[in-house]
C-alpha cells in the first residue's frame, strides 16, 4: 500500500469532471461487487430493505445521470451525480448517500477542477449535509463513517496535498469507523454485524481508491438495465464457482481481531471480521468451509454457524430479482376517492406504498389516489415516489410510506415536489397506513387531515409473521435461521417452529382478548385454503374477537395482521 | 289567546310519553317490506321485530312518506282543535314528507299553517319540537317560533356511528355513500347530519373506536342544552354511552325535556342498519 501512495502520479494532484465521473463509476462498481455482503449485514433476521441493493441503485442512477452530462466541469458533474443520486435514492441508507453527494456537490458547485482542499471541504460538507438530513442522527451508522472520513481527510490535509494519500487515509479511517459501529450501536453488537450503510459507503470509497491507485476494479457498463445486469455482474469469482458463504461467531479470551481477520482473509474472499477480544463475528466466502471453521475451533468456541451454498443463493437471487412483481394495474377509478368523487385541485390526495397487490386494493378502496408498489425488500426510489405524487391531481398530498425504511426517501420526494404541498405521515407498517387512511377526508384542510391521519395510525397494533433469514439473538429472542418469527410493531417478539404457534403467541402477547377486531392479510406465498383454515381455528379459539381475512399479496411475510 | 298545536312526522323520534304529555300530533311514515306497508306508529311496527326482520330479510325494505290522505286527516283535526298549526318535518332534501305537509296545508287552510323544515332527523328534529313547545308556552307565535328554530338549527348536531356501510350505501339516499366502493375491509362510518346534509366525519373499524369518537364529539360540543342518545337495536351500548356522558348531561333544572335515550325509528333504521349508536344534541348558544 505504502509503495503505491508514495509515488503519486501528477494527474492525481487535480481532478476534472471526467475523472469524477470515473470515480463515481468505480465506486459504484466496487459496491456492486460487494452489495450482497452489505445486504447480509442486516440487524433483523427478516427479509427487509436490502441496504446494499438500495445504495447500489442510488449510485447507479447517480452514475447514469453524470454520464449523460457531457461537461468536464467538475461542479456540473458533481451536481449531476447529486441529482441522479437523489432521484434514484431508495431506502434510508440510499437516501443518506444521496445527501452526502448533495453536500459534496454544493462544495464544488462553482469549481471546474478538484484539488485536495476542495476534496476535504467536499467531504466535510457531505457529512454535514447528511447529518442535517435526518431528524435524529444516530452514531454507529453510515453517518459516523461519513463524518470520520471527513475528519480524517482534514487531518491528512495538514500533511499532504496529494489526493491519493488523502483518499487512502479516508478509506482506512472509514474501515476503522465501520469496525467500531457495533460499539456505538448496541443493536449491531447484539446482532453481531457492522452497520450495513456504513459498509456500503466504505466500499464506495475503497473502489475510488483502487481506481486512483491504478488497481483493477471490474468495471461493468452501467448502461445495462437494473434487472438483468445484477445477474451479469455477479459472475462467479473463479472457475470453482461461488463456493460457500461461511459465518460464525467465535468466542474466546484475548482474541486479536486483526490477526483473525488477516488469517481468515487469506482463506477466501469477501472477508468481514469484526468484534472484540471476547467475541468475533466472522464472515468469509470460501471453497472449503472446513478451513475457516477448523481455524475458529483452534482459537475458542464457535457458535451460530451458517454455511450457505452460494451457487444456490446466486440462482435464487437472480430468479428473485428477475421475477419482479407485476406492476399494479391502475384502473380508471384511480383518481376517484373512496367516496366516488373526482379529486379537485384544492382537495387532499393520498399516495400510499403497498407491499402487495391485495394491500394495494385495500389502500385504493380507502381512497388512495396513487399507489407505489414496494415494501420490505423492494423499497421504492425517491423518483418513483415523486412521480406518484406528481400524478395526483391535487395541490395537497399526503404520503404514506408504510415502512420505516422508506421514510427518508419519502421525505426527500416530498421536498422535491415543488408544485404541491406534501405531508409524509410516518407510518411504519402496512396496517398503520391502512389505519391512518380511515379518517382521510379529501375535502379537508391539509394539516388537519394529516393530524387526524397521524393520530389514527397508532390505533392498531401490527403483527408480522415471516421466516428468519439468519440465526440471531435479539431483544431476548433466540432465533435460528429458517424458524418462523413474529414481530410486533416492528420488534422481534416470538420465534417458533410452526406458523400456528407463532401466530398464537403473537396474539397472546398483544393481549388479543382486550381487542375487538383482528385483520389477517395473507401473503402471496400462502394458499387461500390454508389461510381460511387458520382464520377458522382462530375464530373458534377466540369467539369474542372478530377475525377478518384479506388477501394482502405481500412477499416474504406469510401474514401481516392488525389488531385493534 | 289563540291556541296552537304542533304536528310532525314520525321520524322525529320523540318518546311516546312526551308526545302524549305535550299533545304533539304525529303523522306516521311507512316501512314497506315488498308489498306489505307498515305504519311507524309503534303498533303495526315494533322496533324489535323490525330489526330482526331487517337483518333476515333478503329484500331491502323501503320507506315511504305518509299518505296525503292520512296527513290531511291529522291536519284537519289539528285545525279543528286549534287556531293555528305548526308543522315540523324531516328535511325536504332527504324525504318527501315536507312536500306532503305542504300539499295538505294548501288543500286545507294555508293561512293558519306554518311549516318548518327541521333540516334534521330523529331527535335532531325532536329537540326542535320540544323547543317550539316551550316557546308556545312562553306565548310566542308561529312566525317568531319559525325564525327562532331556524336560528337554533346550527347549534343542533346529529352524529351516528353505523355498524356497517351496507345499509347507507344501498339506500341510495346519500350520494357519497352510494358511490363508496369498498368491500375488502369492513368499515364503520361515522356520519354527521346538520342542515339537511349528511357527511362523513370519519371511518373506523371497531365499535369501541366509534364509541370513543362519539364521546369525544359530545365533549367537544359541551356545554349542552339537550342531549339524546340514539341507537338502532343497541340498547346496552346506549346505556354505556349515557354513562360515559354523565358529566356533560344537561342540567335537569333547565327543562323537563332535555335528555332521552331513543330507539331510532325503523324508517331511519332501514337506511342505517342495526347496532348503530348516535347522538342528537343541542349546544348552548
């Protein structure tokens, strides 16, 4: 590393618009090659917002937009990158990433070339803008990585004007900050992962560094459409194929994380080794899973072992991504409210994000004028949300994200809708969104309607039943991969081996007997007869409560339920 | 001093003992099951029997304004018994009753009859009859009473929490309800009636939420001059609502007639369905 950085090439002293575009592309590509790892850094063992995919989509759009700008003016290219990132941003990390670009572009706005001073200033403004972009900044996330990267750049600038050297220190510090995220955010520690958004950002920095050092980054065309090229990019690393994804937790005494990391790294690729002297989380891709496991046993006890055949995962992944859910068919009645009246310009219109076709119909019947398909695993982009807002023929719009991971993109879309007043109601689940829509009055005054809807969102308790995507102990619940798990208002609450048991445990936990109505939205993978049988059993078991069974059509989650 | 009597249609929901005490003449409206026409006089059609039949009947019963003949008979009797008649009816915008009264007045002695469109149903109209009666006792004449009742109408609210959207939608009387699409989730509408307009206040999904909302609306409207708790075959809930509103119940010293629990007429029940709960209240001005 040192020998590269000690001999910077002259062109690395300054950077023009073309170089920035190239940097964005390689950052995007390096993230592309690692986004599945980022996706796996998921705190919750549930299929939800894939951070790696979300950030990748954001970067892709940024690169695409910049590529269409023929200018060599760095300020203009940076602005194009920022705009592309903003429109393409999806998920919370993607949205924060877009705000980093926003800040960076702002610092460069009147400049034709980039020098070290501007780079440092750009990183600082990027971090500041991103912090301002969230209501309550949380340390141990992508924000921390961005801020420490900026701080390191400032320190490095005291020693050198060489942007390569500065970027090297930025990458090292980003990795360091990333490895410390579990110390800052207890939930990461408990889940045994580093922060996914921070990891994505680190990969972007690292890709850029590789490029300026002249190291190879597999650059793929960003012209390829977003669905097919995922399969294309994910080509096997070598002729042996994908090999195995091995994860385990190593428990011992006086463990040296750095030593373990370099040992594991020598065995395979895509290494993530984090932890402390007592507990280390190991993640590595290898052809022979026995090697890292034996190594782990030689140092202490190993637990929560997950070995996955990535060849199969790869096929599943490609299949999943290429079988996109059919776009919701938008009938003519879309603009009519639930009360059958056409929305007028001064009315309030509603845009709702729906995780399945059945849920979309429910939202539509309750008066949502526009629907955006998306939910746990396919977070819609800022642009998709913005376009839906713009399709509503009213000046006042209420947006229901119905998923925590869509909040930031929703707020960004709301800010971008210049010709309309948009209020985002922070609905975290589909049932919250449905409950919020009940008091919706299209003829009301925007703020009053929003207040009534905000209050109504909390009238329900949400239960979600799905299959654990990995083993974890979280919030006092022990989960093995493949088990059925129940979440209550977004928190992991129940795990078990049968859906019926988990369903009952969820209902007992929320004190069903104090409630009146339970609505069960069954997922696309559940067959109707099974759902009806389950509902019939529950009606018999809880004769005082009313059970309503509705097709939700959501993926991954067999049942989403609301109790009120 | 000239004597004045009040006649009204049966959708006023005035309790029958009050009707007797106050000598208000009630013209019955009708519920038709197929070709069978039943008068809303508390005899041909009892409320219990009606709601049982409403739920089990596959055909939707319809409602009818009182016949011209019966209305004329009651009007003539009133004109014989008194010098002047005040007729108070359901909203002309929602039913043909006002028009029936108007035609009968023209055919009898229009100069002695004053008609008032209450703009209300159930006890929203009932409270206007009570107020008119008290004004008569104070010596006010029909014209002054009409003016005062019209000034009072903005202070009267009727709210109804329906157990289901089904009856209101199929009744066809309320445009937005008829156009309401939605059968995926059960929805309980909470509606408001004021000055002849029925609007949607909110939609809820549980009867508890509806109950809480009614309590909230009543508390916001307090202090109250008069209060009626309305229900459609839902007496237990009506008692519970009465208890919940104990603190804002109008002071009994102001009027003998300021609180009632009312089983709503089948003529309205056809349009709102069973297990409804509501309020008809007059705010102090």
